[in-house]
């Protein structure tokens, strides 16, 4: 093993930390972003070069076989309340690692899936959050290409949050007079003026062509809304 040993951490400390297993492009980027946001991260990977690359960048980084339950217990991964399985190149290792975390009773598990069957198996195991980066990016890109949408975030099946410019029919009129939710089935929740910051929509807010807005609602309805002319 390479790097500092997490067994010295207290149970409380681990509840506020995240174990990221698999430090490839997905897991590595996620781990670094967590660190930037002030979250302690234990990184685990089987590849020595990868572990060395992250040494000093994460709270702890260890070279280990995450499919081995005894090894995970030795690293105290069973005490973490949040864990991420970022293994993508080896589906068997991903599934085995996820099954260990489920067995530990980890309250919040995220796992990367590279195929739909892989995602289905992870879900059946009891993984609460299954992420398919390539599929998700493809879906997001399709919405950006087809509609006048600047960003698209699926919230749940058939429900989304989008960032777009205000359609012409809702420009330069107070929002409380438009009844957007009643008439169009979506909610305009925030606006960002050019060079400004995001602010919540108030009843008297008026929108202009160079604003950006956040809109939530059923996916088809927010798409139709973004294309109003």
C-alpha cells in the first residue's frame, strides 16, 4: 500500500469524509473537486502510478484491491457514510466493490456504470446512486442541440432543470402577471442579468432578451418553453 493510512481517523471524521474507490478520469476528477470544496477524501486505486499521482492531493491515498472485503475493513472503509465506486474499466471489480459497500451498510453509495446492464446490476445490488457519465452527457448534449437551452440537468425521470434565455412572450412583463406555471406548466425560479449574479424570481421581476433564467418542470414542457417565440 502507498500513502497515509486512514485507520487513524475517528468515526466522526469518517462520517464527514468520502471514500473514492477508483481514481480514473471520473473518480479522480470527483475526488479533486470534493477536496476543493473542503471534503476529506480517502482515495483507493489498484494502480501504483495512479496512487502516486494523487499522493498529496487527497487527504489519504492508498494502493489496494478494493474487491477484498478484509482490505476494505483494514482501511476502515466500512466506517464511511459516503462512498463512490469510480471503477469503470473492470465491471467485475466495480460490482464486487459495490457489493462490499452495500454489505457494510454504507448509507450513501455512488457508483459509475459504463453500460445499461452494469447500471441495472448496481441498482439491484442496492447502490442508491448510479451514474453513467457517457450516457448522461449524451442525453444532455442532445437537449442542448435540439433546443435553445444553455444547460440541461435531469432532476428525475421526466423532470428537469434548464438554463436558457427568456422566450420572447415572457419578456418585459412582470412575472406575476404572466402565470407561467398555470399556463405553461413550468416554474421560472431564478434570473441572472448580464455581468450579475443569480437572483430569485420575485412577483414583479421583468425579464429581458440578454438575461439567463433557470426553469424547472416536466422535461417536455421546459423544452417547449425554451423554444417559445
